[in-house]
């Protein structure tokens, strides 16, 4: 990996673009292109247009103006001291991507890809979506730029994220529920690829995460890295130093790459990705791809994935639709293998406890995806303080958490989990067990909070 | 000599195109699918593409997905596929494995090549593996004398047609239309243009056409300009319909007559 030891990190205000991937999209052994030949021409066209566009001052100016005037960037950094009381004494800063237009970090990438779509002269965009955040963002950008838009969403996800389905339709997008396979994000991606290979002459695929074939992992990273570029400057400005650790949830991994990238050269900053541990990695019902998977090929790239002995993708499980994905972006696999980032699982129960805590201590309802990063901060803060390290010169450890999205879309899932409303008529939602068990290694007092009681204890 | 090129060349010597049929292993179960492949050969298929069930068949349409899903759930894997390879070879056709890349990578590329060669397989067709990513497979197939078939598409540039055909051995698979597998009312005229462009750079390598062919008339139409006619979904539909081995044999007979008839040539 690269180092930048010549100057102290504080002086490096404009972090460089990583030296990976190589020209053919490889992050070490990961990444590449594992797609039908029919898509290669379109991927080449996209790569060429993107390489020209990303250094074009006119594009960069247009992109920056949209981010400022439409998305509302820069997003603020908020310190959350009452929440941090549950983090062992660490201080916690949130990067507020939840405050972006459309409610998550997904808009950052989509505006870039929508501009690219116009540049290559295509009139139609397609997208896959899990939680619906990327679908909503794509539908939004399509409406803004006058593109026709089709979104593929697993039927299972259209149920647990009904609000986002309605939002997409209001924005003029066609939402197609996918009924094949596990009926979640993985199958939505398969359907989107089938659409793309059939309609590639008129259609651009606006991919939502840092996975998929080259150039998507690098391109989406470049569009998302604004999160970390901003946050690094904001933390330096307010604290005069870098955070001790940067935490983000990882499904496909776009918000995590977005906040990690600026910090990758800062060797003293730990990068921690929180994967969806579902019912617990030991149960087999989870979406912790790097923790519980093995390298293989899925959706156009080599990366870690959940697979069986026959190389079949194993269906993932998470209370969070946005993390319920059995693959992960190849750059995360690379960062893991070179030891630059670490990946940890967070169970549904841990995430929902952190979700409730942030609501009650800070008045911020996070996306359940982002709540996994919050749970990771609770555990890491306790570890660092218990070990007596992490901070500097007696200061408490400073944790920067990417709050990648807001929880409006999750209100129904959370209400069911916590048993708000009529407890006699509560049905567990997708990914939830009727008899939720306490989880090994749970946060705070050592006991995971059972679903219906989590809110009251927090 | 490449077993696939040899068989397709023999068909050419008879003044006809070769018939290449596809069925996945494991639908409705392993033994029934292997019996259907044998029937496919008895009906006149020259080459059998033996499909490896895969959980995420991004290039396949709804019919093949429907047949493959239960096989995936039943845990059908490469060991079962190798049994099918032996059965097809015994029936007298040339067996080639058709697999998305991950099942092969998971099995181990070198081990797959060794076991496939030992079972009497001619080689493999890899729809989501392009030669650019195929270093390990190129080496293993070379070492074990296996054919390797990559795909070309109407969107392929001339440069890619040249580099892809250079990496192929046995034949090159011309995906006739932009899209996924499935039967179509008409075979796109893009197919003939693609074959002409591919031949211009392919030397002696046979060019076979797949995607969309479902009956004897379409087979005759494609046989007029291609070295081989690849039929998949129409066979799978026979299995889904429950007509099983008899339906598959009858379809082979119809298609085998088609590849001998050729469009515009009196039969």
C-alpha cells in the first residue's frame, strides 16, 4: 500500500486518488470483469467516457454545483455526546449523510452517473435497489435530468421498504418487483443485468454500490469519496487532529469506501467496516460477507462472497434491506487482505439497540443500515477505553461514524421490532425471528436487548 | 485435434451444420436429466452442452432459470456434471460443460480441468468469463488438452472478435442477439452479420450460433450460414413440459433434420 510519511497527515489537505485499481479494474486479485461479452462494449464505453469526464473541468463544476445546490453538501459533522456515553468514554462524531436530499449518501453517486448517462447520449437508466435508497436516488436524478428510469427491487424488499417504492413511483420511475431467487438485492442485480444486456444501446445501468464489473467499483468510489474528503477536513478543522477510527456499515460498501478513501493513506487511522451479522455469523443467517465468506465471482467481479461448496451464492439475512447482500465490493476485499481495513459483524439485535439509543439520546433516527456502524462504535469505543489506547495524550478516543442514511424508511420495521403499536398483533418482519435470542458478544452491559424491550432500556 | 472442432468438421464434410444441444444437470433430478441428454444424442445432437446449475444465471432467461433453480436447491454440483459428461460420451456425442465461472473457480480450475479430461469431456463453454480474465483456465485447458469456448456478441468490436477467437479452441460461440437465453419467433439478422464478421478473423475455427433457435425451420435458417446451431431453451421447455426424454428426442430429430435441410435448399 502507499504511505505518505513525508508530511504529517494534517498537512495533506487534498488526499490523492488511490493507485488501485489497475487499468483493467483489478484491486490485487479482486475486481475485474466477469460478464457476458455482450456487455464489454458498453463497459468500455462507460470507462472511456468516465475517464474523460472525471478530469473535465466543466463536468467537475457541474457536479460540484449539483452537490452544493441540490444535495445540500457539504453535509455537517455532528458530535453526539449523549450517545457516546454508551461508547465506553470515546467521543463520537457523525458524518451526516442522512441530511442529504433523498435521505442517504446514494445521491452522491447517482448524480455523477446520471451526468455520465447524458454525456454518452443515453435516454434511459436502470438501477437495482435493496433498501430503496439507491432506487429513490436514481429516480430523483432521472426526474431532474429528464431520463426515463426503471428500478429493479426484490419482491421481499418492496414489502419491507414500501415507503421507498411509493417514493420512486411518485418520482416517475417504473418499479419492477423481482420474484426470482431470494427476491432481494442480489436477484434485483441479476434482473438489472438482464435488462441491460438486452437494451444496452439505449440504456445505462446506474449501479448503486462499489461492486460489479469495472469501471463501477472505481467510479462509484470516486463519486462517493466526497464523504471522506469533507469529513477529514471537517474533523481536522474542529479537532486539530484526525480521528482514531472511521466506522461505516458495509453491504456492497459504497458509503464505507466513500468515507474510508480519504483516510486510507493515514496509517494511524483505523478503518472499520461493520457487516450485517443478522442472527449471528455462527447461525448461518447473516450477510457478513468478508467475515463469513470466501473469495469468488459474483455480479461481474471477484470478491469475497457467501457461497457453498458448489460455488452457489448463499442467501443472506439481515434486518437491514440495504445490507442484505451476499457480496461486497472488491476494494473492501483488497483493503481487508492487505490489512488496511478491518471488518466486523454486527447482529440485528445489536444494530437495533444502537438504533434506539441514537433516537432517544440524540433525536436522530438513523437508517438501520447506519445503525450497524453505530453499534460498531459502541463496541470499539468500549474496547479502546478498556485497553487504554486509541486516544492521544490522555484524550478519549475519537470515533468518526458515517451516518449514511436516515431512518424514515425503517419506521415500520423498527415499530415491529420494538413492538410499538398493538403488541398482540405484531408480526415479525422479514429477516426477523419470532423468538429473537440474545447475541454473543453483545454491546453495552453485556446483554443484547430483546426486541420489544430495546427501546425502554435505551 | 480438438474434439469439438473435429466433430463440427465432420458435419461440415457431410454438407451440414452441427447440432449443439443444451440441458442443465439436475432438472427434475440428476438421473432424469442425464437420461434426457442421452435421448438428445439419440435424436441426432452432435454436441451436448452440459449445463452446471448456478444460483445467479445472469445470462439466462426465465425458462432456463426455472429449470436450474431446483437443481441449485438440491445441491447438484460438478460431481454430478462429470457423471453426465461420461454418459454423453458413452452415447456417442461430444460432451462440453457449460458453466458460469464461479462453480468452476470454487471447485478449483486445475482440478476441474483434470477431472473433466478424465471423464472424457471435450472442454468448457464459459458465458461470463472473457479471455482477459481467463489466465488460469487458459493454462489448465492447455495442459489437459481441453477445448475452451468463449462468446462473441453483436456488440463486440473487430479487435475483440480477433482476440476472443484467438483464445478459443473447439469453436466460437456467436451469441446471435443482444439479450438473454430464450426462444424467439425470428432469428435476428444480426446473427448472420456477426458470423460473417467473426469468420473474417477466426481462421479455421468453427462458428456456432446460439440464442433464440427453437425449431427445425430456424435451425435450417441458421445452418445456412453457421457451422453449428446451438439450441437450449427449447430443450429445457420439453423438460418443464414434462415430455421428458421422449420430447427431447423428438426435438433433436426435428432440429437434426433442420441442420441438414438448410434454408432455401430443398430437402
